[in-house]
C-alpha cells in the first residue's frame, strides 16, 4: 500500500503542477492483480482488464451499441457453404508495440494469428507448455476439438478449418483469449533464452503498451502512438491495485483515483449523492450458482437435487448477501444473453414440498458440504454469507450442512477433479451467445476440462447444444436453447442463484467511459476534461 501511495502522489503532484496541455494520466483503482499478462492463460477478470482490454486486439470485436460482430484486426471474412472453413482477411499496416528491448521490424501478419491460436491448439507446439500451458477458456469452449487447423494462405490471409459447423465461432474470435500476440517478439525471446517473458512483458497491437508492473501495487501503461484505430486521448493509464473497497472509495473522493472497481454496495447511496462522482450501473453477463457434484451420493439422485434446489430462497440471497446489487436468476442465462429465448423458469422456493420429497427417499438426515471460494468474485458477492443462507434453508428441511473455505489454489484445483460435494461457483460470458454459458459449465466435454463443476453429463442436453451450434437462424436457435434450459430445470445439476449488477463510480472529469454488459474495463477513447485538483 505504501508503494501505491508514493506512486499516486508522484502522478498527482506532477499533474497538478503541469499546464492544461500536459500529458493526461488516468488512475484506475482496481481490486486485484493480474495473474499473467497473457489472456490465453487465464480466466481472471483482473488479467483480462490489464492485458486483453488495453494491450491486445482480436480479429473481430463487438459493436458497443448493437453487440453485433464487427471487424477489428480482420477487415473481412468468408465462410464456406458447409460452415467448415473461415477465410480471414487481415487489416494492413497494423503496428505492434515497441519496448526498450524489442523493436518490431514488420506490421501484423498472418503468422502472428497462426502463432496465437496454434500455441493453444497444438499440444506439440513448442510454445504450448511455456508458462504452464493451461488454456482453460479455449478448452472449456471445446475449441481444441472444434478447430482442425489454422494456416496462413499468405501474409494477409488466415484460414480456420473446423471439424464441424459452429454458429458461435465468429463470436469466439472476439473473446479475450483470442487476443493476437506477436510471433516476431516470441522468436526474439526464444533466441534470448527467455520465452516466459512473452506472458509477463506483453507486446500487442492495442491502444496501450505496458510500461511498468509492480505486483499488488501498480500497473503503468502509455498510449500506443501508432494505434491503428487512432491514438487514445489519454497519454498514460495507471492501475493502482487497492484490495480494500473502503480505501478505493477514499481515493476516489480525494481525486487520487478517477475510476474505481467493485465498490461496496453499502457505499452506493452516498456516492450517488456526491456532486463530483457519477455511478454507472450495468447488469452483468454473468451467473453465480451452486453446483451439485452429480457423481457423488447423495447428489447423484436427481430427486434429492430437486428438493435441495426447492428449499433455496434466491430473493433472500439477493437482499442479504448481494445487498441489492444483483438480480435473482430464473435460469442459466443472464438477461443480456437470453435475448430471444423465453427462459426456463426456476421453481419458487417451497420448503414443505422439498421436505416431502426427502421424506419419501431417505430415512436418515442428509449431510452436505458446500465449498466456498475464499475471495469474492464478480458473480458471487459475500460467498460465505450465501453459503450460510443456504445452510439455513436446508436446515428447515432437515439437512445438515457444513461449509468449507479452501485456499484459492486448492479450491480451483480440487474442484476441477470433483473432490467437492456442492460448490459455490460462477461464470462470466464474454459474448452474448448462450453457447458461451451452457457448453463450458454444463456439457459432457467440459467434465474432462474441469470447468463443469457439476460433473454432469447428459447426452440429450449435449445433443441440443450441438444442434444449436449447427443452426444459424436466431429464432430457431432460441427454440433449441429453450429446450436445453427445460432439460436443466428437470435434471437440476446446479442451482442458478444470481446475476450481479456492476456499479462503476467515476469522477465527473472522466468522459468517454462506458460500462459493458460483458464486464471489465476498457479505456480506449476515455478522456479527462481537466486535471485533477
């Protein structure tokens, strides 16, 4: 914390002393440090904010007004009639960042795209196991099985060959893990004997380049002056890592921070009354849920799962644990993703019915252990309190519940192999396509990858998802997803609990910042009207 104060003091003192034409520096107070600067290797929101959304670009992106797929590093594409081949035409003269030790000799070309995807796809690729070689998002979406090859036709053209048609494939190319890295920089690091630096000291084509990183203290970025979309209004961007929500609030009010991440919901009324601050509100494209390990007794019995689900009062969880900063889930899909689907309505809580179901099945009290993440996540607010509320609900139907809070590494590692009975978990969708929710956390293929914490494999459900992937019409796809949601309601592999609401407080001098339903923070196009006093 001392390092953060010193750095912010230097930033602010230099800003205050400078003239109106001086470089503009925006300070964002974030909650967590990134675990890497390569978004291929992570599912962390802090990593995506610090890398994919500032340093890198992708082949396509979502229009922030319509959320339709639009060109980015790709200017156009053709899809074969059978849906198996995507030919991508790249933008010309896109510049990579330069660093003190690396100067690119060429603009972006097809070899960078091939490198970025084949590193994740090909287990024999020389870069696959660098920095641990764990590509959770890529594999959770089944892309290691879907993509047959990624090849360069020429320096400006890339061909993706798929094993089967997939209606969501273009949307996947807009996701953070699909960021494009520099193959030339990678080769330079191999020659220097330091390949891991690719993931710690990134070189991308994005609007900002990394200048400095001090873990748990700060990240400093500078504007990429040759950015293909036009240089951003900010000269410098600083992430101040401030884990405590109260301290983030103080720094916002004092002007030490321009924008803060994840405010305490209890502070929102006062923030909204502050004339120097605006609070942006957004329903997030995420889901917090309770997953039942369907391969362990007693949760292998669908009747018991139904009874336990019936006993849970979601509205109480929203009111008490989320403190109103969430909305009760009616199925597995957030409102922003559900768009054309009707939704599979989750049954209202009914303790009496739940108790009757259990009385017909068991003769001895049930004992269930719930695993709880040791830290709050964007989709789970006050996770320990959520578990305690569920314990109260289950006690009312005669179920004994214990709560376990492992350390973060154990929580992730051991839940991936099914060591838990029940677990509080969640998911954030980086597209508005239902596939990005349903496949990674509920399909048979995601059991092996570890993303499916329910360890539920239902061939009928998977067939519906595969049919939706082969279907291009929105109305037809929506009908298929409605059937899939109904199947989930019948089999209850998990209990959808809530979709969080995000609140982004920012000072009035900040302009051009927009909140996204996909979550995260992007600072391209953001400006400061005046210097911080």
